[in-house]
C-alpha cells in the first residue's frame, strides 16, 4: 500500500492533512503578495502550502488515488 505522504514544494505532507487544493492560481491584487500565480493547498491546521501547477497536479493525483475515487472510465489519467 502506498504511503499517504506527498512531497509538495520542500515539505512532506500526509494526504489526510489536506483540506482542499486550489483549481486556479492565486490572485488577490495585493502589491506585496508573495503567492500570486501559486496554487494553494490548504491544510487542516491553520496553514497552507503554496506551490506550482505541476506539484498541484501531483497532489491531486495522489489524493485521488489515496481516496480511491471510483472513476467510471478512464483510469489511465492517474
Ligand atoms: Zn495574495
């Protein structure tokens, strides 16, 4: 069985700590925003990880696998 831990950015994160994963890049309009264009991965503690689209996709893939989301067709996307 796969270990439910994924490396995002430089952090190893247990998948069960993830609450949600952003579908679109962050934009808030703040001049000093450090995360514009990054994808937010929300953790169940009051914290988030900010990453690129590739790591975001990897995270979603791992979450889907871990949750065993039943796909009616097309398992090959995992
Ligand atoms: Zn921002």
